[in-house]
């Protein structure tokens, strides 16, 4: 299954650079010919930890993402290990968002 990088585009994440992250991840995936898609997401509910990125179906959630984190995230999408230093979201919120994504509504 193709990976999807969902990048929150709500106001808190946008003011912290989510649009630039979306562009940079898209460019790096394309440069490496990685079969993945980048999509905006309205809100994951972790606004205080933005920008937020969820890689699906791997179910990796990355918080407080900076441009310097993009190569590690792209490596993870390409099959490398998850970027655990960026995983700071509570289990209950993750479970709720992952359940929504599992329904295919995105």
C-alpha cells in the first residue's frame, strides 16, 4: 500500500511552517522516486505540538516538525525506522486519529 504523509494545515501548524514542510517533503519524495503521496489534513487535535505530520498506513505521528527533520521523515517513509524523537502525542489521541484514518475518510 502506498504511504500517505498527512500534514496538518490548520492555523497553528501553518504559522509554524506546515506549508513549507509540505512542499519540502513533496520535493524530497519525488527526488528519490518514493511511491508516496503528500496530503493536507485539516487538524489532528495536537495544535500545541505543531506542525504535525502523520504517515499512514505506518501510523507514525511526528510533532514539532522542522525542516531539518524532513530527511529523516522521508527515510522513514522509504522504509526506514520511525523518527521516535518526534513522537510526543498521547496514545489516546493517536488511537482516535488512526481509527479515523483506518475508515478511509480522508
